[in-house]
C-alpha cells in the first residue's frame, strides 16, 4: 500500500492512501525520521519506508501541471 503524508499534527502523521484516498492517523515514531508533508511511503510487512522514486515522480508531475497552468494564465 502507498501513502502520502498529508500533514503532521504533533506526534501524529495523517496519511492518505494513494489508491482509496482514505486517511489514517499514525504515530510518527513508527515512520521514517525524515518525513514531511508530501512524503510518499510504502507500507509492507507492517513497516513504513520512504518511496523516493514515486515521490520524485509525483512532485515532477505536479510541477509540470503548475507550469502548464501558468502558461495558460500568462
């Protein structure tokens, strides 16, 4: 399962499933230490791991969409 870190509230991270868009709360102690909003995590065998490749692809896609919108409005 893949999740995006939606936000962090104190010691709780709100994760959003990339497939179902459902959100769940997870204690940050069980997550990698370098997470921030937008971090993509894979969850396998009860372990959360950073998915840097997918995160990079998603950030690049969002940046491309933003650039296209800028071109259309400018």
